[in-house]
């Protein structure tokens, strides 16, 4: 694997070549996440509807406690200066604010899709695993959407 | 234990379990928890064209994320075998509202009247699956993240761009739920 960084890396691209041996670990973590998405029911269209209709606190409790635990962990990692298992310093790249337009417009477009499909990207894959195979069509359509964004990107406000 | 595995988890188990993916991925390999970038890596691998956005080394940048996503699919499959969700216990109010929109089948994870191959050719099935999926893919790429990348990872790191994105997620979701759904359901 080359260690030369490509000219145009995604923002959260890795900053160092990872050994191929680590890939099964990400697969296992993905399995855990698929189980969590299923057992928490956050992948359910019904739960998303209930959330956007403000008819149950459940989704808000889940999101708030997830953010709280993640924020506390990130603060702890920074405070203690923890390193990765391979000894690299842990760094979270800051997102570029720019005009903020991409976050407001892109976020709203995603929100429309989130409520219509009742699923964000993680749940789309977990739903296919759960036997809602028609979500393969939703994933294909999401790929088309991402591709069109890449095509239009130079002409869109960011 | 068996009933815990079979039953849906309470929020105070589910939420923290989701949150723990952020430090775990950071410690394992300095990876920022997020799913939507997998869509970009797929495009880069399959059909990069000559589009600058897709011209990068997707193996180095994104193979971990594609493995993670393959795991999500496998995890969903595993979980469905230990006590498949019969009916999601949503509130009566939500059921009434959805019945008012013409939905009658509340079994499963998503209404079969919208999310099945046979419904795909109806207007409401097409909008729910194909139009919704397209907006998810376009919107997350434009915003540079989805619920995991912005709402969980970004907010946990107190990033302003992620807060703007999350406000957008809810603005879009509320518009779709309260104004668009009644138009086509």
C-alpha cells in the first residue's frame, strides 16, 4: 500500500497507511453497529416518523445520550492525550466552515430524504441485512445522488 | 440475557452503545465514525469518471469504511435472526396519524405498503425508496456527513459546521414529514 497521499483526499481520509490486517476489525465493528442499529430500532421508518412528529422522546433520548457519551469520550481522549493502538496521536480533523452553505443546504436536502426513506445511510445497509431488500434500490439511488453531487460540485455554493 | 438479546434495547443502552463507536474507531485506527463517506468511496471505486471529487485512492482512504458498511449489513442480518422485530412499539398517536395518511400495516421495521419490491412501482413507494434514497445520497455528500458523521461525531467534537448540518437535517425532516408525506401517501 502506498504511503504517498493522493492529491484530493476526503476530509476524514486517513493520514497514514493502515495495515491490511486491521480491515477485519472494521468489519467486526460494523457487525456490532448493525446489531446496535437493529436492537435500538433507530433503523425503523416508524421510529423516524414518531421522532419527526414529536410523539415519543425515545429517538431524542438515544441521540442525546449517544452524543453525550461520544463527547465525554472525545474530551477524555484529548485530556489524556491517548494514542491509537498502533501508537499514533489521535487527531480529529476540524470541518471547514466556509460560508456554511453546504451544511445548511446539504443538511436540509439530507433531512428531506431521511424522513421520506426513514433511514440514514447506516440504517439503509442494516435494513438490507434485516431482509428489507428493497433498500438495495434506495442504496443504488443514494449512490446516484452522491455521484451527481460530485458532478455538480464545482457549480454548487459551499 | 436471552430476553435482553431478543427484545429491543431501552434508550439508555442503545444511545451510549452508539456513542461508544466514536472513541473505539479513534483508538483502533484514528477513524472518524461516519457512514456516508462509504457512498463516495463506492462511487470512486465504480464510476469515478474524470470527476475531481472521486479521484483519490479509495483503497487507502475508504477501504476501512467499506468494510465497516459490509459489517453493518451482516450485523443487521445476525440481529434479525435472534428475534426478528415483529412490530415496532410506536406511540398510538403516531399510528393514528399514519393511518390517517392511508397506512394500515404496522408490522416490520418499515411499512410494507411503501417498502417492498411490489410497491416500488407505485408513486408512494417510488418516492419513499428512490426519491428519498437519492436525496439521502446527494444531501450527505453535499453536507459532508450524515447522522453518524455530523450528529454524533461532529457534535461530540463540538464542531459548529456539524451543528448547522444537524439543524438542516431536522428542518428537512420536518418539512418532509409534515408537508411532503401528506401529498403523496
